[in-house]
């Protein structure tokens, strides 16, 4: 039950993009086509689960025993950057098809603030290891959901007319706003 | 750019190592310098929160905090006599889940005042609990003032369109009251 | 480019918020009240100023292949300094901005400026660029925050603008309002830019 709550909260109620404003850059940048957004989403799910797993150990077995919690930001971002590199190298060697599908999205993930943000939030919420990994993956699924929905809308939008002045970012942002409004309907779903 | 360092292994390691050393040194320094102000600020905020919900006192209630079952009890005294106890309490039933409030009790269990500490209820709806709304609890004793919204047969006027938040607030106050009567009132009234 | 141009570049021509659309996360998240905009802007400007300065100073001592890591270390250090200082001296703003202070690290504006400008220019120009970009960001998010605060709460910088009994449009301080206001402001900015050609 506890995990169901974490998952529903992370995917729908507190959707990482539409309610918490994390990962906006890739959300606006990669949501042109449904296909690419699924690829990006899958890569994020993978990295986020892994990042939460590793940062858990960093936080509880390095930072806390040494009383240097204030080094959290700097150590987490370096670990995430390192992880992304390692995943890229391993994937290239061990699973070439997977690499071909997800590889181009991996470097973009380092600057996806959702990864760092969720790692920090997981320590703030004092989750244990399993909760933290579940939270990370569920959040990333929420990210993918928002990305795919947005991509679907944008694909349709290319075929419709709207004021010239709204072309590009403005229309995407207003669309995201309406999507966010729809997601607000879920608030209060889980007690 | 002529004399830019080459990307040899030695140079890369050396340069990264030196940058990390200098940067962590700088960070350590700032950490030491700000450590005391941070502690003082947090303590000040804590005392301020206690002051907001209790009658005048002259001890330092943050010195001897009792932490029982997730609630924190700050006992305040004036010239040695107990004037009240502030209870930091919480609820998980808010519209957005968890929020924390501070409730001040007089020694007999009458609510003195309350304050909202940490909340993320809907702005403009649920977060109205921060306003005058919570004053209806002041000077009420939970044995005669039923801590539930009127819809549920209690005595509390719910916030318009925010019954869930109002119920959660009652839940937090009830938790504080029960904890106070069970853990604190007995010891201080003897 | 003259020094003045380097500075004003970030204010209008390449405004990080309205033109480059970088650092959108804090832009959307913290702009529920005008004061938050100023606080976030000041913190970001501080980091931009010092990271640009240091990157320009050290550019010849950082081998190319590890430059991104080195930049991240430098930026993360200044972010942590801001974090600690704000926690100590402005706890209220610190609490409202919350997780978005450590997240300045991944604000693309900062790494972007280090990579695109500071590492190719001398210290004084890098500092000017950092200041220009920082102030441009601050102005932009403060405008966005003021609009949202006015429409959603009827105040700007906590000063009441409309009558207390007036119904305000709550939606503008909720998440959807952030996206919608930001979208319209970019559109307006683009129109002005096209008209006055700055």
C-alpha cells in the first residue's frame, strides 16, 4: 500500500514536470515526436532509478558518517554525470541495439534537473533504499507520461492553425499549462 | 590560447585534482563560517514559533524539548511556574498530504493559539488555514469544543471549499491535545 | 563587441529567459511572488558572476577533455556557498525557494555561459557577461512573478494593488498559471523584439 501511494503520487498527483517543474528543458526540447519522447523517457527511467540507488549509498555511507552533508549538491551532480558516462560506455559495448535506441539521449540527461532534484528530494523525504529507487523510477515514469502526452498534442498541433506570434515556445508553454491544469484534477487522489 | 594545457593524462588529473582541492577548501571555509549563524537562525525560528502560540514566558523552551511519538513538546515557564506547552504536531490527511502546525496549550489543556509551520495546501483555498480561520480554536478546551468540522458533527467552521484541509487541521490539533494530556499534563500538574 | 554590448547582450538580445529559454525550471517554479523572483535571480547572478570569472581565469589551466567536469565542480561550489549563506541569513526566502537553490547547479544558463563565453574571453568580459545574463534573468523572472502575483493574489511585492474584496484568479499562482503566463510573456517579448528590432 505504501509503495502504491508513492507510485501514484509520483506519477500522477505530483507529476514531476507538470506540478513540480523539474525537467522542463527536455520536456520542451524533446517532445516533438512520440517516438523520440518514449526513447528519452526510457533512458530517464533507467538513469533515475540508478542515480537514486547510488546516491542513497553516497548520502548514508559517506556524507553522513563524515558530517559533510553540505557537500550533497556537489557530490550528487558529479556522481550523476559519472553514472551517465558509465552507462553510456557499458551500453555501447554490451547492448548495441539498446544503445542505438537510447544512446543519443544519455548525454542530455546530466543536465536534466529532474535527476538531481529527485535524488535530493528522496534524501529529504528520508526514504529507505527501496522506497528511494521506487520513487525515482515512478517519477521518471511520470516524466515519460508527460513527455509522451505533450508530444502527441504537438504532433496534432502542427496540422492546425494558431496565431503566428505564438509559434514555438509560447504555444508549447500554453499547451503545457492546459495539460498541467488537467493533472491538477488528480490532486487529493491519495491520502 | 597558445599556452593552453594539453589533454594528457597527467595534466588532466593534476588540473582536476587542484581545482577540487581549492574548491573543497573554499567550501569548508564557508561551511565553518556559516555554521553558527545557521544554527542561531534555526533556533530563533523555533523560539519565535513557540512564542507565537503561548502566553509570555521567560525560560528557553527549546533547551529541554521532549520528543515523543513524532510530536515535539516545548514546555514554557514564567518565574519557574509552567504557563503552557507548545506542541509541534502534524497530520497526513491534508489535501496535499503532510503538513505541520504548532499548537499552544495552557496547563489545563485549553488551546491558547496555533500557528501553521510547514504546509503545501492549495494556495488560496486550503492555505487559508494560516489566516484568521484558525483563531476559532483559541481559548477553547477540547472537552467542550468538539475538534471536528460541523459537517461531521463537530464545532469547527470549515474553510469554504476546503473541508479536507479543515478536517486535517482538526486531526493535527487532536493529535497534539491527546499527546499533551497523555505525556505532559500529568507531569507538570503534579 | 564593446564591453557595453557584452553587458546588454544578456539583458535584451540574448535574454536567457525570454529568448534562449534556458533555466526554465526555476523560472516556472519559484515565480509565485515577486520577492521570490528577486531572491532566485540574485542567487543565480551570484553564481554566474563567480563561475564566469573563475572559468575565464583558469581557462588555460584546464585541459579540454575534462573542462565540463571542472566547470561543474566550480559551479557546484558556488551554488553550495549560496545555499549555506542564504540558509544562515535569509531563512524565509531559503525556505520558499527550497530545492531550487541546489538545482542552480543544473541551470543550463550557467554551464552554457561558461562553455560558450567565459572560456573564450578574458576575465573582465566574462564578468560583464555573467552580470548581464544574471540581471537579465532576474528582471525576466521578476516580471513573470509580478504578473502572476498580481493576477493570482492581487498584490505585487506584497503591496495590494486591487481591492481586497476583488476575486483574484487563483490559477495564476498554481502550476498551470506558470506555464501559461510564461508562454504569453515570450510571445509579447518576441513581438516587441520584432517591432523595435533590439
